[in-house]
C-alpha cells in the first residue's frame, strides 16, 4: 500500500469509499461530508492554496484518504483535517495515523498553528486515534464547515 497525493482520476473512487462508509455505518447523510457538494471533485478542491489531499492505494485501488485545508470562515492560522475515511479492508493497519501525520506535516509547512477536526459521536475508534496523536476535545465548532450533524470537535497545536 502507498500514500500519495490525490490525482484527478481518483475523484470517483474516493467519493465512493466515503459514501460506502456512510452506508456501512448508517451515518447521517445530511450535515456531514456525505452531502458536501465538492465530494465528487476532491482533486480540484485540494488544488487550492494551503490544501492537500492524500489517498491510500492498495494494488491500484483507492481504499482511503484524508486531507487538510484552511478552515472555512476561520482564522488563517487554523486548518482543518478533512474527509478521513478508510475502507474496512485497511482499518487497523496504521495507515490512518500515517496519513494524518502526512497532513499535519503539510499543515506545519504551510504555517498553520492549529489543526481542527470534527466527527460524529459514534466514531469512537477515530476519536481514540485523534487523541493518541494529540488532538483534544473542545466545546463547540470552529469556522463554518456546514457539518451540523457532527457533535465532536477537536484541535491540536501544531507548533
């Protein structure tokens, strides 16, 4: 398996991975990444300044991904960890931590001081990983992501 930057040819594959996980977990479709109008054009979205999206490829197939970008309607020193989803076949392999670290390294290089994320309350395995990496819970959302179904908000100092 390899971690690499997203390419335009990956758009449909990573969108399918993300949507499949929402169906698998019976997660809310409204107010989450599932309903994001950009979900089918992640390559194009992450060409914006200070943005990056990485995918995990297994034998030529995209099986997961994670990105980082400036927090929408947030302070310029804050980035957001975005759209971290992995197909069941690679969960527990350590690739989630590897891809998050790659995103955080990119964020530091871009001058971000804080990384923010939001997730659903029942995604406890992801929350354990985030805490192990150094994210801490905060009391409410930052910026304006449009993900009003997310009930857990976390930040990590990048300095």
